[in-house]
């Protein structure tokens, strides 16, 4: 397949849209090179707003955890360096890319990375899957 590197990225957020004031509260990313995980990046981040009990229950991330987490802008600056100019993959990339772009704009950075969406790919490859959530796809293929 040749040499390639890509970053698989996922965010946990306070809600569904940065356009309505929602923020990221956790990022996880792995650098994959030739089918091997080479590096990992993970951090909670303090958005300086309280999260709802629904989000606490849904993500397992609490307001107390976030109060001790690094500032969101500091984490995003480190993430910017980690992803550099690698291609990005996310499951539901339109969601993750909106949050990444919104947080990058807060640190005066514009994303140059291309995004691929594993959810869209899975819909083409496995049209008969019960749904296209990651957990379902893992069970469906195993």
C-alpha cells in the first residue's frame, strides 16, 4: 500500500454545535503510519463553562474533572502541532471538523488538513449494517 500517515481524531463536546456555544471537552487522536499506531494524543480540556448533567452522564466527563483540566486553548495549540499537515479521519467528520475549526479559530489558526469520514465510507461498504455507529460496525464485522 505504500507509505502513508493519517491521524484518527475524535472529540467529546458540550453539545451538538459550536454555532450555539458548545465547546470541546476532550480530544483523542492517534497518528497511524503504515497500519501501526505511532503516537497518541489525548486530553481533557477546560472550556470554562459548566456542562450539563446529561453530558456528564453521556460522556462520563464531569465538571469536577474539567475544572482540573488544562485550558482549552493550550490543548488546541498542542493539538495543532500534533496534527500538523496530516490527513484526518473521523467517524462523522462533519461533526468533528466543525468543532476543530471553531476551536482553532479561537486561537487564530485555520485548519489546512483534509478530513475523511469513516461513517460515510462504512455506509457504502456495509449498506446492510443495522446502523453505522462504531460499536455496531465492530460487532457487525466480527
